[in-house]
């Protein structure tokens, strides 16, 4: 087998792995900002405070009879 071809193949694999590592490191950075970032930068799922019930209707905690 041609050693130059093997080396070229390994270099290509290394470049692909380096790109994947960079992508994953970026994702980790974004997730850490979501978890540990300032409150103004954190993700808020439902800003209006209304929480949906598991039955799909909006719960009313005001005590309506």
C-alpha cells in the first residue's frame, strides 16, 4: 500500500475530527451560557408566567368555582 495515500487519508480524518471537536466545543459554550449565564441572557420558556397543564388547557389557580 502507498504510504503517502495512507498519510493523506489520516490527515483528512484528523481535519474532520478537529472540525467536529470545534463544533462540539461551540455547542458546549452555548449550553453553558444558557445554564450559567446572567439572568438577562438565560432562556425563559414561558415569560408570561402561565403554565399549561398536562391536559393542554391553561390552569387557573385563582380559585374559580
